[in-house]
């Protein structure tokens, strides 16, 4: 969450404060209804994908989300949930220093997610 939030802050530039708003309370954050509906679906997928209802999908569609946006939201949320469970299941150490995540966020925003594997050691 910290690394991806840092990447979002980098990409949003002057509007980066919205990331903190979403982290604090997605319901009051200054985001559009489409993003709010997609984040609601993502949150349900994070807990248990079976919690997503027809009504959740309807609300997202009415807010302007198409099938691809809904599909991608579910896929990304499911993938990150799996990755988090994998890391947690291995009792993997993660950094506590916020600056680590800011540097990671800068790299993700400028070089993409595959950049770590293309860089020389």
C-alpha cells in the first residue's frame, strides 16, 4: 500500500493530496463517483471476492465504469491480495522507513513495475 500510494502521489503531482484523502476515508475523499465505486469493489475483493454484488457492479456502471474498468479493478485487487498473502505467509520483512516507499514510488512512477528486474545490481 505504501509503495503504490507513493507512486500515485508521484503521478498525481499537485493533486497528490487525494491519496491521503482516499487512505483516510474513501467516502469523503475528493474523487469522482466512478473511482469511488471501483474502489468499493476493490475493497470487497480484498476481503473476499464473493462479497461483490450485482448492485456494486450496477453502481460502478452508472458512474461511468465499463466492463474493462470493472474487470481490471477486480483482477488487480485479487492479484495484490494474493501477493500480500504470499508475503505475509512467508513472514517476509518489510521496511518501516517511509523514505524507502517514497523512493520505490518514484521508481514505479518513472520506470514502471518491471524496472526493478531490469536494473543492474
